[in-house]
């Protein structure tokens, strides 16, 4: 019997141009949020911009939103840039309803987020 596939994968990597990119794929909820929390806790906010790539995220509940807000607060405290990339229209509607469209910086892709850092 094989192990079930994880509901969420979180893959932090350093982009060659400098920022830390955290790729999130799957369902971000109270069962899986600890995976993103660990990546946010380990992210180098004090030395690099951070981009959270949500293009592979299929679901996000309030626990997931709380982790993203925590990442925002860490970035603010460190004076670092934080961007969310690849947010689906459905998720953007949720961010808008709760007012987070006024808090986060959004980009359609990781490449667009990286490009915005070099302007």
C-alpha cells in the first residue's frame, strides 16, 4: 500500500536574481498550514525579498490566510518586500472580500514579481 499524496506541497527556493520564492501547491488549510508556516519561518526576510507563488494553490481557508498575514508582518518588521504571485480569480475574490487586496502586493506570475523588484 502506498502512502497518500500530501494535500499541500511547499517548495522554497532561492531565485538566481535574489528573492526567495516559496511555491505552494494544493490545499492550504488547518491540516496543512504548518508546512507553509515552517517555510515562512525559515524565509530570509532580513536579507531578501520573498515571493509566495500561489499559482498551484487549489484551496485556502482562514488558517492559510493567517499564515500569509504572518508572512506579511514578518516582511514589514524586516523592511523586506513580500509579493503574492499567481493568485487565482476565486482566491483574489476572497482576498478582496476580507480587505487583503489592500495589504498584499499581487503579481500574475513569479516572473512579473521578480521583474518588479528590479525596477
